[in-house]
C-alpha cells in the first residue's frame, strides 16, 4: 500500500482554518526551526533577548488570522516570514534602535565594518592540518559571517536572509515585503556588497595563516 501524499502548507493552513488543530502542529514542526533562526538573525545581537517573544507572537498571529488567510500569490512560508519580519522591526523600534529603510547608500562614505581585522584565523589548506585544519577555518569563517550579517541594517538583512537562506526569488520577496522590484534588488545588492567588504576585511587568503 502506498502512503497518502504529505499535505503541503496551503492544505494544512486550510485544514487548520476548519478547526483541525493537528494541522497547525504539522505547520509548526515544519517551520519552527527556520523561523526561529530567521527571527534571531533579523533582531541581531542587540535584541537577541526578544527572539522568543517575536517568535511566539508570530505564531499567535498565524492563529488569529487562520480564518482570513489565503495564499494571495505567496506561499504560507513567505507569509509566515513576512509576519515575523514586521514583528521584529516593531521590536527593534520599541528598543530604541534606529531602523533604516531608505536605500541611500549611494553617494555616501564607503561602508566599513566595525572593529579591526581579526588575527585569529586558523590556517586552511596548509600547515599539514588537512581536513581538520580546513574544517576549523570554515567554522571560523561561518561565525565571522554571522558577525558581519549582524552589522547590516534590518531591511537589507531581511532581503538577504529571505533570498539566500530561504531561497525566495527577488520578485516574490518584493511582493511579500510590499516593495518595488528595483528597491528589493538594490537592498539585496547593498547587503551583498557590505558582506563582501566585511568578510574581506577579516578573511585572509586561504593557506596564508595571517589576517588580510
């Protein structure tokens, strides 16, 4: 006997709207890890203590809107992450953090990451360390990338996360965030340029063993 097909998110949300609590449990299990990671990274280190609050409030809004929900051209996951984005921005504003949305990077002074280049990179591809050395290097690079991501403005951080971590095309994230396509594309470009600058300031050439 073949097992029945796994219901997709839209089917589960419609079932939840009809009162099937088990459908919500499946949605939560399917998306809770990625959503929590997204919320934590949008809030950054300054508001990390509010991650649980924003995460729970996002699911509360899903419950509250279950009877009025419809795909409207976006997937349930996109809608879920958009709710989380709006709640995270509200949290940042309540904390007194400036939330910059204007795409005014052009024409100003070149952006530079905070702090000074880190000299603690493990060697990669040299020194006889082999796979162990490479693994240590890329773990360190991953941690530094998260530090660089933390320095991005929330608007640019959100489009980067939705596009590169959640695989959302630019046109879909523009629709979800109620942005023009060119605005979404420019925010993504600014985010990528800043991350390249930040990692370039810290990341040595592989195998050099010294900071750039």
